[in-house]
């Protein structure tokens, strides 16, 4: 499956917004990597903290919660609201093609 976003896409994000399942989010993994992933479901981390299971739209590329486990809620930094460039698409319409 192809990803909803490509390298070089310009995004408008809302920091501090609460994600919902299906939203694209900006998250920080434990190693400090920032990534845009799809929030799938709320989960608990190994330490019991509330978090999110995040998946890649293209599972053959990159790492996600299948490899690194759930991401703590505090590390889900923003929700993608709009792809500004190259062709504008709003929030939930940034679904998998």
C-alpha cells in the first residue's frame, strides 16, 4: 500500500491536539526520532503509561509500533490537519490511497 504522504510534502499540524484513531500524527520515538505515523489505537506502554499504537501506511518501509512498541501520549506531539503542498488535502482525507 502506498503512503498518504511523500518526502517533501509540506504539512500544517496542530500541536497539543488530541489524536483520534485514523489520524496522522507527529510523534517522537524513544531514540529521539521524529516521524509522521498513523494513530491506530490507544494502548498502554510497558510502564503502564497511556500511549498510542502507531503504524506506517507503507509497512515495508520504516519503523513503527510493531517494532518499537506504543508511543507515550506525551510523545505524540501534533496531529496533521492539512497537506499544504503539493496538492492541498484536509486532515482525515489524508487517508491511505
